[in-house]
C-alpha cells in the first residue's frame, strides 16, 4: 500500500506557496491594480501599498495620474526596466509565497536599479526562501548558498 506524501495530497497549496518572477515579466493590458493582484479582489489597497513600499515602488506609483488605476499597455513600457522588475516582485509578494524564484532579476538593469533590487531581496531573505538564477557572479556575495550549475559546486 502506498502512503501519500504532503505533496501528493495538497499540490494546490504547494503550487500556491511558490512565486516566480521571470527575466522579462509580462503585464496585461489592464490596470496596474489588476496586474498586481492578478484578479484577486480580496487583496486590499492597503496591502497593495504596503507591498509596493516594501519593494521601493510606492513613490513612483503615487506619482501616476490614475495611481493604481493606471492603464498598463504594451507590456508596461511606460515604466523603466527597474520599475517593471519592482512591480513584478510586488505582484509575486502579494501571493504571499514561502518560496520566491527569480530568473535573471537584475539582467537588464543599470547599477542603481540593480542595487535597489538587491536591497529589496536582502530585506526579504529573512522572511522567505529566495532562489535566484543568474549569470552575474557579483550577485553571489549577497546570498547564503550558491550552486554553480556548471560544476555542481555548492558553497
């Protein structure tokens, strides 16, 4: 007789505990609020603002004419690369994950925006598990465990 593991009995909960931010996040042609909440109407504006502030995005969002109701079109091209990355991280955090998976999160950013993202991640790593996939060797200094896939070397 086969006993079921936690994963087999509660796959939905396991999937919901993970948030993924790809290198090039996709935003829909809807409002900023809808892009952040992904249609989850139970997420309050207060929680959205708290999360935006955590990822250093509240300032530029407050400056938008329609604020959270700002229409996002053409994959959010009205925002800089760093702003889009912070919005993508905010969207992921609004899901309340226990594991945050980030793929080349600073790849297309200038040094100033890269440092903003690193600071955000350093503040988050005490609360949730973060896995970063990157080619940038200078990022490894900030994190606890590094797995070099080429050599399968764990530090």
